[in-house]
């Protein structure tokens, strides 16, 4: 029994230093990404468009801040704080209209029911030629974003493509060198089972030790009684 007890202890404490770095390595392998569209979103003046933005792995973002902005816009020279407004700002589970660019007032919306699945796609209604440009979908808490380009041209232009996704569920995954790929992200802990496995090993070793000590105590008591007889 003593040999078995020593084996369990040696096995547990030998595996633990190996388990911890392995668990950490697996957990740091997965990062959060924000996927947009590889193709420019094509539209004509007066159309309603959807700029795709999907978090992968999917995660509920209803309690997070989601910022849609135009990174190419320059600050207003008359603004001493050099502020640039947002195309759409979602914070504290609601839209913040006071910080929007006036031209987008009452023209943008998120799909609030889809936020629980990490879908942060933006709908813009009644687009104009002035809406043409790059749009950035950014999640500050996760420090990751994607860039989506919108091109608004008259319908007579023959360079239109019909492959552009116009539904929030139809998203294209950007390549590793594309600008819509992740520029940052937090680590996503995805292997809690390994931690449970390590705890079970420790508990098993402790239980076997206690049980072994109890049996040894009973054996000594029986032996002493035999000697007294």
C-alpha cells in the first residue's frame, strides 16, 4: 500500500508541471477575430446597405461597446479637442446618438437580436454619394476591428458586382494579409476541462494518501492487540 501511495504522489506532482504550461499553450492558441467583407459593398444612391461585421469565435457583445467610424475622416479644425464623430456608437446596451456624425443621424442601426451571437453588422439606409469610403467596426474591450469599404455609385456604372453580401448572416472571412483581418485581440480561454482534470488528479492523490494512512493505523492496532494476547 505504501508503494502505491508513493506512486500516486509521484505521478501527480510529476504531471502537474507538465500540465500547467501545456494548458496555457492551448488556451493562448485561440484569439478573437472580427471578420468583415473582402469585397467592397456596392450600392446606388437611395439604397439600404449592410456592412458586415462578425466576431469569431461567436460571443455575446450586448454588454460591450461597439464603434462604427470612418477612419479616413479628419477632425474638425474648429474643434479644439480634435474629435471625430461616430457613424454609429453602441454603449451600455443602447445607441449613443449624441456622438454621431450628423449626416448619419437616424440612418444607421445594429441588429440588436444578433448581438448575442457576435453579429455587429451595421445597416445604413438611404445611402448617398458622400457615404462612400472605408468603415471601421471596432470593439474596444477586445481590442480588435475590421475594415469594410462602401462604394456608392449610380446604377449606370457597369463595374458593379453582385457578389457583395447584403445580409448580416452572409459574411466572408478575410485572409491573414487582408486589411479586414484582426489587428489585435484578447486571449480566449477554451480549455477549462484540462484544469478540472488536474484538480481531479490532486484530489485523487490526497484521497489515496488519507485512505492508506487509515489502513496502516488499523493494521498497527490489530498487530498491537495480537501482541497483548
